């Protein structure tokens, strides 16, 4: 009885194996030279690394350009500030006389040194 059982199991396994090979033979896809080259280029590790290096280099170029524009903008802002503060001071103090500088006053209670007194008109 066990011998018959093992024989049947052996026949089932060999039959299923041969059926699987026949099914695989029907679904075999032909690999052409063009397709093989395309797949190898797509899966090539060195090409992927070099593409990533190109992306890193582009990022570094953009960072350098951004830094240049930031430094230029800071220089322009500094120049405008250095030009604008004295001009605004002269307009508000000398021309419009909105801010007037009074006489020097001495603080009597504490004995502080003389200081100019700024007043808004």
C-alpha cells in the first residue's frame, strides 16, 4: 500500500512539472538585441550613479547662484541704508524742522552731565 501511494505521488509531481514546463515554453518572450540594450542601460548601476552626480552638480550650481544674489542684495540694501539715513535726517531736522534740538539741560536732581534734549514738534 505505501508503495502504491508513493508511486502515485511521484507520478503527480512529474506530471505537474512537465505541465509547468509546457506552459512556460508557450509564454517565453523573445529577447531582441535592442530590448537587451535598453534593459541594460536602464538597470546599469554606473549610469544611475552618474545621473545622480549630475543632479548634485546642478544643485551646487543653483546654490552658488543663490548665494551670489543674496550677497548682491545685501550690498544694495547696505548702500541704500547708508544713503537714505543722512538724507532723511537732513529732511526731518533741517528742512521740515519736525525734530528740533533744544538747549543743553543739566539734570539738577541727579547731577547728570549736559545732554541735548530732542523734541517732536
